[in-house]
């Protein structure tokens, strides 16, 4: 299919309802060169999972992606952003990625994460206590946004009063990483400032932990730095990564999940009758409406994929959301079904870069949805205040506002 026949990817219409475009690409041009993006779009499940595993597609993409996003603007606009991002395991390949990932894995074992369930539940209850008698709230701003930030600040033993600053800095860095549509220069400057502020804050926190180590994740990572397994710069970069990635995407996923349940009343009623389906419901929500629709890679060496030649240095967007609705893998993929079995979605990526925080995200989502259903059985969308979708980027999708009543 020639690229001229493909609907524009970054229009507000496509970003708000991308599914027809994803399906068209899967059927007609599953490895598609987008002139609009100057990048490849890969949309079939088999190809997306294969690309996530293929060492010829590199995660070491910080510099190229920044240049791609900046267009003709100079990279000096984002020098602090680049400095911090280049030390992240997210941007590493092979042995370097494995080394950094191994150190962080120890803080995200199932046993440790299960130990955090009471803390997560306490935070959820405290947030809902604030709004219970009011009988209305904005899920996006009063539950989805503060919950992961408060969990992460406790995980790092950072004062809760700082979570608003972390949220702002994290949003600014994520917005640029997500290839946001709009004022690129402004997005770049905000991302650079957010990265610099996060780096400074966490550097100071690390120095404090050197004097008084605790049992928090930052102290755990610091032990590896002291053993020579991780440099101070890598420690700071990966602490920034865990803090930002650990709550930015969960914010969107929780709002997406609440919206889908409220707009599929038969599924919501089934969940009320069978709360034990909550884990399966989370899995289906992750498939059906992922907070991260695409993830990018850089071609490290030429390769062939479905008759197309991907050239070294080109950018590739792997279609997570499209793969999650591939009819070759999922029966009736456009149907939202909380009892779906054998759910092979790729919302947490695939292969070596499988999301480090997947277990934490699942627990936050499960506990939040279960608590909402139990505490607010009459939960519904607010008829007087319509939701406002956040879909200004290829890499992140959620809600700016999701008003509900009960």
C-alpha cells in the first residue's frame, strides 16, 4: 500500500480513534514507511514481538530520537535530558542492559511487591476517603495521578509532599519522550528542565542515603554502586527512570481501565458479581487500551521484514496497541472481555526489555479497581462533565479528565 493512501497518523482524529488505521495497516502494509513520521510502523503481533527480541533493533536510541523529535532545533536544548537518559537501562542493549537490569530486579521481586500491597491499599483508601461523601470525583486527577506517585515516593522513601513536583517533572520528560504533537521547542525545554531537576533531587537523596541507608529502593540500588556494579551517574539515571516510568504510565492505564469498565456496563456488572475476576480484568484492560500504544527502536544494521528493507539509523515504531488487537492472535479482538483467556498482549513490551515495573503496575491496578467496585457500586460517568482524552502523542494515551459520580 503506498504511503499516500494511509491516513495521517498524527491528526487529532486518528490519535483519538486509531483502531481503524491500525487495522488497515495490519491488513495492507504491516511494515509501513510513514513519510509523516520519517519512521517505520510495525503493527502485526508476530512482527512486534520479533522486533522486541531482534538485536538488530537497538534500544540505544536517545540521541537519534531526540534529533528526530527536535527536527532542525539543536540538541543543546535537551543536553540534560540526554545526559540522564543515556544512563538508563531502557536505552541500553546487550550486556550493558543486562548488568543494569539485574541490579534493579532485586527491588521488584514478587515477594517484595506483595509486601507493598498493604501500602498501596492504604494509599487508595486515603484518596477515596477524601471524595467518598462528595459522591463525585475526577478519576484522572484525584485517583490515577496521585496514586502511583505516592506509591513511588514511599518506595524511594521520599517525602509525600514532593510528589507534585515529581509529577510535573516526570510529565515533562515523558511528553518529549512520547513524540508529542505541538510546540516541540517548548516540550524540549520542559523535558530538559524536568530531567535536570529530577537528577539534582535524586543526587541529593543519594548522598543522604550514604549517611543513613534504609530499606528503600534507593538504598538498595546504592549498595550496587558501592560494590562497583553501577556508577553514580547510572544510579541517578535509573532512579529517575524508575520514578518516572513507575508512575507516568500507570496513571494513564488506571484512567483507561476505569473508562472502559464504565462504558461496558455488562462487563462492570460481571466484575461486581465476581470480584475474583479482577486480575483477569486488569489483563484485558492492559490488552484492550494500553497506556503506551507504541515503543520505538533504532535500526542498528540493515534488515529485511516482510519484503521491506529497514536501513541502519532509521527509527521504528513498534505498534503495541495494534498488536494487542491482531485478529491472528486474539479472537474477536475489538471486544472487551474480562474473562478472556490466553491473553498474549504486549503492553509491557516483550523480551529482554519487558517492563521492570509490570508487577507493581498490576498490583496497583488490581487493588484500585477492586476498591472502586466495592466502595462505589453505583460508579458511573458524570453526565454533566464529559471526559477529556489525552492523546497528543504516539507513545502515551490516557485521560486529562475523567469525571465520575456514584
